[in-house]
């Protein structure tokens, strides 16, 4: 790409980020999502060549939001902690609970049916420690393992890496340190796109290798199942 094309792409990105933020605050995550696409799929390749400096910039761009959020919290902890005064849970309890909540989101993404589906989820028990309930520590360890696998297998299975990282990043605003309600189903709409990309990719790989004639019927069965669940 020519310099003018790069500048135009940057200006469009900044424009759409501004529109996204004015729609909802977590629209700022658009910039982080763009960095993830570069990290997982383009991986430093540009115009037919591979550039290490571009890879380094991409990794920095992926780490920067977390580093900035941590620095802001350490510098002005009151911006976050003051909001917990009216909540029945602490910052630590919220973070511990969110590990379990994120797995619940995964379940809703891949099987959006059953009695758990609905608008309100006030019945989710708050984690009072790593062993209360025990699923708190199990969920945290499972997320650590999945995240490590995504990073280690990034070049071999980029779709898997992107699905995991996109899911976690898109939940990072509302499932992290801010004193919001524990669970809301609508928070999962955009993050679930990454999981469905992975599911579609796995389905295609399976059918392409073993049973190409099953691809269309299986896709139709999936759509009918989701339509039935919605009904």
C-alpha cells in the first residue's frame, strides 16, 4: 500500500472508532480488535514481504490497552473502587466471579437454548474466594490454559487464536474491573462472533476433509436448530 492509502485507512479507522464510542463506551475496543486481526492473520506480512518491526508494533498494540488500564488504575484507583460502594460485591469478588461468567457466555454462544437463556441473571452466585465455589479456581485455570494455547498456536491455528483473543478482548470492558452488573446476555453478542467463526471453520475443515457432501445439510440443521431454540 502507498502512504496515502495507509493514511486513509487510519483516518477511516479513527472515524469509525469515534462513532463506535459515541454509540457505547466499549466501542473503543475496535482499535484493539484491529490489532488482533493483524496479530493472528497478517502477522507482520505487508505487500508480499515480512517485517519484524511490524510484528513488534502489532504485539505492542495488543498489549498497550491492558498496560494503560493497569497504569490508570494504579494512578487513580478511586475511579474504579468508588463505584463499588453501592454494590453487594467487591472488586476481587467481581473478578473472581467473571471467570465463571465467561464460561457461561461460551455455553450460551454455542448452545443458546434452555432455561438459562433470558434477559436477567441475578441468580449467579458471587465467588467469595478461589474455593467458594470450587468452580472459581477451575474456571480461572481453564482460561489461563486456553489463553496460553491460543498464543502458542497462533501461527499454526490462527482462527482458534483469534476466536479466543477476540472473545476475551470484547468482554474485557464489561467483565473486568468496572463495577457493573455481573451478567448480561447482550454483552455476549459481539464476542460470540469469534466463537462462531471458529465453529464454522471447524465444520468446514471436517467436511472438506471427510465428507464434503455433508456441509450443506449440517449447516441447514444448525440453522434450523437455532431457529427452533429461538422460537
